[in-house]
C-alpha cells in the first residue's frame, strides 16, 4: 500500500502569497500592481498557482490511483471538478451583482474598465451568457484560470496513470502538447467575451503536470534537488538577468539611463513570453524562480512556523474559497478606485482586501483544525492515513 507524503508547508505558503498577489493585480487601476513580482520578470503568480496545484494533485490523487485504481481516481477528480464548477458559477454571479450595483447604483460607466465590461454579455443576453458560462465558454474577467483548473483536474488521473505505466514518456507527451501550443497559438477554447480563453490549456497543462511529475519524483525518493551553489547561482542569474532586461526595455528604465547609452538598451521587452500560450522565456523564468525558492527556503526553516507564515499557509491551504472571494473583492476594489481616487482609497482597497482574505483563511483553518480530532478518532490509524487533504 502506498504511503501518503506529508504536506510541504512551503507549497501552501507560496500559494497563499500568490493568491494575495493575484488579488492585487486583478484590481483595475491599482498602483500597487506596478510593484508586484510580475513586473520584474515575464512570469507571475499564475504560474505559481498552477504549478503548486499540479504538485498537490499528485499528493492527493496518486495514492488513490495506487490503492483503488483508475476508476476511483477519476471519480474523485470529477467530484472535485463539480465543486470547482459550482464555485465558478457562484463567483461569477456574485461578481455580476457587484458590477450591477456599481453601474446602476454607483453610476459608474461599464465601458471604463474591462473588469466591469466583461460582464456586459450577461446583462445584454442573460440566458445565452449563462448557457455559455455553464459549459465554460463565457468567462468574465479573472474566471478563466478557474476554468483551466477544472480541465486540468479532470485530466489529472489520465496523466497519473500514464506516468505510473510509462514513466517519463508521460512528461514527454505533456511537453509535446506544450510545443503544439507554441506552434499553433490559436488552439484555444472560445470565450463569449474577448473571443478566446486567456490561458491555453495545451500550454498551461505543461506547468501543471511538471508540478505533478516533481511531486511523484520527490515521493519516490529516487531524485532530490541538489543543494548546489552553482545551481542556485544559475537560477538567480536567470531571474536577475530577465528582471534587468525587462526593466531596461521599459520607459522607466530609459528615463533612468543617460540618453547617450540608450543604444545599448534593448528596444523590446523579453520575447517569447506571451501569457496566453506560456511562452518559453516565461516558462524558463518560472522554473528558475521555483528552483531558487526551493534552494533558498529549506523545508524545515524555522520562520515557516511563525504566525505570519502560518497565516499565509492557511491562505494557500484554502485556496479555492480564498481565490473566489478574491475575485469578488477585486471587482469591488476596481469599482471603488473608479469612484474615488487618492492614496487613502488605494490603501483601503488593498489593505482591506488582503485583511479580509487572511481573515477568511484564518477562520477556515480554525474550523479545519477543530474537525481533525474528530476525524482522527473516527478513522483507525494506518500507513496511508491522511497527512494530505483529499483535495488540493
């Protein structure tokens, strides 16, 4: 019987940080978004969220496949997909209510923000828009990543089975699909708003299943990440080099450099870094960032047990409700910044939103820990007893 691997708190912590950054970036007209990590390199928090979700899938579903077979694993994944699908619908409807209040009560122009305007199809043709939304073909702003997650979770049992049977050939198949997405970037599902999804499933499945593959390799104990200063130096060189490149190509970078040296600056920002198709430079940057984070933050680092770290970890552990509430808060924050400019409003939106998300995570974590003793008493101890929650 396959033993479950203890959960690595670093995964939840980094995922929690990514969720807070996603909230900040999703608030339209937010000055704070200009200083988030995504402004200093081609990748951003989306890669963190997808990669760690793929890692967690292996820990939660791998033992189910090994102990109960493919059918049980697929049923578990489809059950999770139903939860995600319901959360997607609820988040869209609550966000639409916020937009309706902003437009009809707050008298804000919908066309002034693409966040608000993405709900126009729902208000213009509610029946048609809802029908398309139910099949994930109408996705207002920020909801496409949740739709992507639904597809990836549904496909996860097939990848896990393929990996168990064929090993690294399954990873090679994932990479082949990624290369297909680079060669044919138009292969994306349609979206009633803006024509197509903002995330190509063929491309983004690669970073998801790279996370899954890493978890399977780590669980096997056959391969460990070498604690090499040369590997860390190479990873940091990629991260710092791309930050300098992106900064030098920006208007701010040109303003800081004397005019006589502008000829030495790159005329364009980093190429092959499109977000929709997860361009190769974007993927390289994320992999270097992930490698540097794994080497710089040991699994047993003492500060991971501090109160702030535990709060961020709770945020990542309860990623679905935190993400959904974050989408609603980002739409609300967009409307508030449209209604009232100024530093006070910016601080209120950002600090208030982050505080609410952290408070939500703390409440959910407290409820989870209170249920643990009851579950431990009801379930006999076994080698496969849950160190990993059933759903990532």
